[in-house]
C-alpha cells in the first residue's frame, strides 16, 4: 500500500471535495493563501510594523507547534524551550560574535532542532499526559539553565541585539526593512509546513495520529516518524525564536518560561488544531489582545482565559476549523 494512502479522515472533519492543485493546495486553500500573502504584503503600510513582526513570529511558532499536535497528536508543554533557546543563541551570536542576521537566524533554528533530538528521543517513548509532562519537565530544565548560564544575561536577558545587514548588504535597522525579512521567513516556514503535511511523510504522520497500531501493522516505524516530526517542529520553533530576537532586539527568560508554552497551546486551540491556517488566526487573535488590551494589566490574562473557555465550548474546531466546516472545505 502506498504511503500516501493510509491516513484516515479526522473525526468531524468536512469531506474533501476539492482536488489538490499547485504545491498541495486545494482551491479554497490556494485562495486563502493568496489572501494571506496580500495581507502580509499590504499590512506594513497601514499597521505598525513592530506589532506585525511580533504577530508573524508567534504565528510561525504556533504553526510549528501545530505540526506536532495537529498532525501527529502529540501535545507538548515544552515548546518554549526551543523558541527561547533559538532566541538566545541568535541574539548572542548577533551581538557577541557579530554574525550577519541570516547566519544568526540559521543558528537559532539549528539550536532548536539539535535540542529537539535528545528531548524528542526521550519524550516519544510515552504518550498522552505522560508525553506532555516529560516535555514540560525538560523545558523547565532549559529554563533553569538559562537563569544560570552567563551568556543569557540572567534576568536581564540579552538586550540591544543588533539587526545588522542582511547578506552584508541590506540594512535592517529600520522596522520597515526588518519586517520584510520576518515576512519572508514566515511565508517560507508556512509553505514548508504545508508541503510536509501534504507529502507522503505527512500522510504517515496523520495515520499515526489516527491509529498508531494500524500504522505499525503496516510496517511503519512510528517512533522514527514521530521523532522526525518532533525535531522539525522544534527546529521551526527555534527559527521563530531567532527571528523574534532580531526583530524585537531582545531575548529574555520570558521566552523560555512555561507560560510561553501555554500561550502557543492557546493560539493553536483558538485558531483550530489540525488546520494549516488555524495557528495563524489564533496567533493573530492572542497577540492582538495582548497588545491592544495591555492597558487592562493583569486582566488581559482573565480575558484570554474567558476566550479560551468560550473557544473550547462553542468552537470545538477553532476559528478556522469552524469556518471550514461551515463552508464545507478544508482549511
């Protein structure tokens, strides 16, 4: 049996009525992606670029997390470790070593992926809540390492991170110039995740999510597939953290704190698990609330909690999932 034919449909998912077109997109997905590109290109002319950069960084982070929980069925409570370490390594390399921004970003992504290899190898040996608790424990180890490590700056973090010149040519000191780098990285990461999900490898991941014993009976080494997905997700989370450090020009303990892992879970749930565009919508909703409701202080967390409860009770599929179900298309 071909690898691309073993995955079964998710319970409650709308029927697939559109044939795949270019790059694995169905027609509705292609239209949604085109709309996303238009929004990304037009937004910096009407919205503050600094806010947009933060939104896109967290959107990529949420997409990376969704690759693991939405398509493999593994709930990680420790993705802040890869996001934060990617930010720290990228920021330190740019400030202390003076590397160019593209090298700093690649170092951050590589850090996330390398950290994901041993952590994933340990975590995938358990499932369910045990997997989640292992990832949380490992992430807390990374947090306390960052508290003590000299290069992280402790509670002060790494501040005034230079953005430098892209490829030694393009000056990224202005927010407007840096935005296009962030937008390019986000769109590239988004397309990579979409291609992975719709590849034969991605079909095996969905089969493992839906019925792992059956996938094993068909001859697939499911632990290897789960580890590869874990490392890819960690690497993309590190990439998001690296870009965030350069865009925000700071890397702090908040980036590796357990609450950051909770935020990315919230973004994915609000947007819609197992959907390509869901994490982007969820990140946009959460980051917008955090930014424009900041005047309410600690009440922002209460508001987020209420929205989370409402999303779980009223929108079981998330924002994008419910829209797709209403239109009977898969987004």
